[in-house]
């Protein structure tokens, strides 16, 4: 089943029958992030989950079967007894953005070097909510069907899904949490070697307070494992990893990592010969290779 075609059909069915994604996840016995990925088109249900999903729909719409998913949106609307327009507003088109040339170049780079970044990762960054403390996010990266890198990040109850664009010297990423609509933008230094074990860069997002204050910070990412080749097994490992508290214990982040990520910037620092703005210069980047000291952070 084509993932992009399944997503609007599922959205229509849930809206028509007043079933929330959280309720559906509970009835199917899956994590709500799994349902979120079905609805945003980043993945489609396995045959087992599709069978269970069909049973949930069929319980409220007698006669609904697995074959109905193969019909177009108007056919499913007729089966559910609703107008196709109830599926929600049309998704805005981005037209020719990003430019085709950029996509082609990034796709070629991903085909050539994307494998170097596939795997499980753990970040070390300053906490947005606990001043002076550090956080470890669990991240999964794999090459997606569209030729780019798919990035998944668990941050407490938020589940960010996104893509990353590779070029020769940087990795540009954008992810969003479907529930809150919060985005994360990232620029990391690329690794010019067979396999990346550590990368660093900067991210921009919003805090989780009422105002959603924009916040930028330096981030260090260390590989914690390789993909097995079994998509479902890798997804299950990722889901299990994000259940743990991301807040790093006090004193667990070494001083040399703190100094790399937690630096003085601005007028005073600049006047003393430091940085006017937060940067992650390639000349002192840790993306050049695995520092043996990082093994202690695993």
C-alpha cells in the first residue's frame, strides 16, 4: 500500500467515526506515535495492524472490509456514508520548493553517503526547560523511499518526524511534532568519512511554555547503534529507547563536553576575544571523527 495514499483515507475514516488517534492507538495496542506516522504518511500499517484497524472501523461501519482501503477517497467516503470533503482542508502545495536541483543534489548525496548516518543516535544538549542541565534525546535515522534521510526524535511526550538534506559539508534537517505543531530546525557538520560516529551542530526550536519561546542551542550527537535491516524491529527498539527520562543526571556530562556546548556569546564574550554569535565552526567540530572520550557518554 502506498503510504501517501493511505494517510487521507485513514484521516477520513477517523473523522467520520469520531475516533481520535489516541483512542485508535489504545484499541490497536500500539504507541500513538505509530498512528501519527500513518496519518502523516511517513509509514503505513503492517498487514496485521491493517486487519485490526479494519475491525475497529467495521465495528462502527458494518460491511467495511480490507478491500475498502484499496478504493479511492470517494469510494471510502461512500462506504462510510460521508462526503469526501469531511476529510479536512486541502494540504497546501509547496510547488517547486525546495528547488528540484537542491533535491536532486541532496538525493545523490544521500544515495552515496546516507548509509554513513543511518542508525540509532543519542544527543547531548542543554535543556530548554531546566537551566544549566543537559538532555539526551534518542534519535533514529534511516534512508527513506524519497531519497532523503528520515529523522525521528523522541522528546518527552513529543514525537518529531522529519527529513534531512545532505550536501558536501552540512546536514540540514527539519522535523515537526504532529500533535503540537512544533518544529525543530537543525544544521550539523557533515562527516567526510565512511561512517559517522559523532556529529555536532546547532538547532532552533521553541520551548514548551505557553509562549513557545524560540530557543537555539549547540548539540552533540553520538551513534549508539546500527540498524538491523528489520524495519519493525528497529522501530520497536527506537520506541523502547524514548521511554526513559531524557534528563542527564547531575554531573554526568564531562567538563570538556560542557565547554563545547555551553559557551559564552554576545557583546561581552566578543569584547574579550570570543564569539559574537553561537556557532559550530568546522575547524573545532567533533564531526571529524570519534573522540575516544565520547565512549564514556554511551
